[in-house]
């Protein structure tokens, strides 16, 4: 594995996450995409693969965290930023905390399954060992549109 060298802005990284969400939708997966970045370089990018891998933990966030940890040969991703198109669920928020990710940028909020600004608010709990800086609403309109269109097509 290699680190992809792309120097870009926050919106561009979110655009790459949106590409991964679109690819996930094309595979029939819930369209969530994620990109993990360190020092402006992409370490990993992926979309949901729970159906493909027959793995309920194969959320986009976990897949990029696993890839980056393998690449860096470390369980900690200090100094890394995560861009994801949907507010992380409790499982993913836990992994983000344990990996010590520096910043989390997410697109659409998830009132039902989110755990950052909705639901359990994982990073606000006294049992949370590490809370990243959180920036919500980056690419929110596009993220929400991809999800809405996906679920309309399933009805």
C-alpha cells in the first residue's frame, strides 16, 4: 500500500468521500464514503462494504481506519483527519476515539443512527478517552442527496 499524495482543501477531500459514497451506492451498499488524511496526503479511501464483505462492521470509517493503521503499522492515527459523508454511528465513533483521530469532518447529520451530534453523543461521554475536533456539515447537501436518492430507489 502507498500513501496517495494529494494536497487539497477540506471540500476536495469531502468530494473524494462523496465519490466513494457514489461507488458504494453503485454496489448496492448504503452510500457512505470516507477518506483518511494525514499532512494533506490520503492514507485511505473507501465506502461501505457491509453487504459485499458479509460484515456488519464494514462501515466506510472502519475500513479506512483499518487500512491506515496497517499502512502506518500503528493502532493510533494521531495527526490524521477523517472525512465521512454521514455522521458516524456509535461503533464508528468508538473506533475514531480509540484510533486517536485528530479531526472529524462529516457531511449529513444522522438523527436516527448518528452518535456525534445526535443519539449518544459519544465524544461528550465521560468514558470517552479521546474526542476529535468535530466539524459537521461539510458537503452536507450533496451527502444528504446521495442518501435520499439511494433510499428512494429502494422503495
